[in-house]
């Protein structure tokens, strides 16, 4: 029977003295899956990755790779390879020697190691680069060498510790796509940690959002973005508008009426037991119009004025001072139509559906 998971963590806890860095985390990763752990600095994600790699031992719980417990198995005996943010390439070696290093360390003959390294370099788009110095490569090429060095050993699992963090913005955007394509080509299981939500959303099959040592939610990028399970996920994944208020009535279908501090009433969806609430609306879910009648079908409709135009090409947005809101409402700037060239100070109407506003207990 085929193994159904490549990685399983079962109630893993890691304590450093009185501090609990990882608090009862359990999850599984399927063969060929690109699984990301997303969270802010200090949330425990690096500690979790180091335990999977074998650099740290869990205080309790189990870590299994293809069904076999790794407790007590040293890092160099695990079917795992790791790509670090620094890449850790050897500058005194050629590209080919870097890729072949792990093979020769395992007793593979030099001739076979060179042949396998050459084939791997060709597969990652670096054919003919074997004799070059790694110091002569671009940042993206060095990334591919680091990936090749891992994949040539045919590991069950590749761990990636924020490998794009040191790249400039344009190269990072390019490498997100290239890394996902490489993973799909080799069909190798990737476990990736990052604090950059864009990296996780673009590349991952599934994402675990981590906060203070725990997983807040595990799901597909679409699930996390459109159906956050907690206020932290709603705030951390993607841009959003966030307002505090009080529940002022709920319907059986999950519709909740919220009274903002100004007294303004809005309607959203959620299961709220307490009166204190947090409400979230994505900027792209906010409809814009020059007159209120164009938003007639929306239950949440407000008049305001543009306070700022944040131009960022296709991702540009507006900040709108809307009546009854203490903070500006952020909405996506249309790329075409009568509102595309709107200026600061212009009147505008905003609105959104009940479904677009996610409501949680504060």
C-alpha cells in the first residue's frame, strides 16, 4: 500500500526553559505537496522546521517521515534536505562541485556524482554551468543551484527556510513562480516557511498560519483568504479593512448587525457569542460608485470622500473618509472607467455585501 503522507507531526511541543516555542502542533503533508508555514517573526515556525530537519529535538510529540518516527534520528540520517536563506553554497567550489558535494559525501564515485550533478543542473535550467564559480552567478541562479544540490540527493522532503528573503523585490517575484514550477516538475514534497504572505499564497497547495506557537488555520490559499477562521488569519493574510464594534443582533443564517463606536450600523457574517466584535472587509470586495443609486442592492452603503490615492500600478488603492468610520476605508482603485482617474477630495460612495464582511468575537 502506498504511503499516503510524507510528513506527519503529532502533538509536537518544544520548550526552551519556561518559554513554549511550539505548542501542541499536529499536521500532515501529502507526497508532492507544496506546504507552507506562514507567520510573523517569533511565532515558532523556524523552531518547527529545525525539529523536522533534526537540528532540534521536540520536548514531546512525534515527527514521522513516510511513517517512520524521526525521534532520535540525527539530521544527516534523515531523508530530508534543507535550503537556507543564506543558501550556504561553497564559494571555493564550482557550481558542479556544489551540486555533487552531497553525493560524494555519501560515497558515490566522483564520475557518477559529476554525471548526476550535470543532469540535475540541466533539469533546473543551468545546463553548461557546472564549471562556473558560484560567485559569478546571479541571485536567481544561485537559488537554482541550492535547489539542485538538494534534489540530486532524491530526498523525501525538501525544507526551505525563507530562501527568497535575501533577494531584491523583482527577483523575488520571479523566483516565486520559478520555485513553484521546479517543485511541480520534480513532484518533490516541499515544506516552506515564510513571513511573506505573498510567497505563501502564490506557491502553496496548502498553508498553515502560525501564531504564538500554534496553528491558527490550515487550508488552501483561497480558503485562508476568503474564509479566515480567526481574527489573526483575517488580519495577517492579505490586505483588509478592520473595525471594532459591538454585536447588535444576529439572524439564524449567520448575519450579524454591528454597531461601530460612532453608532453606524453595518451587517456582516459570523458566529458571535460576545458583544465585542471585530469586522473585516477586503479592499477588493468594496464597490465604488459616483452616486448611491448604483449601490442600491448592497446592505452596507456609505458616502465619503477620497483622502488618498495610493498608486502602485495594478495594485493601486484609495483611502476614503466615509461617514461613520473612525479610520479610512481602503478600496481597490479601478483601472478603467469613470473612477480610474479620481482625485483626492472627490466625493464617492462605497458599499459591500453581508458575505464580504467577516465578523469575529473580539
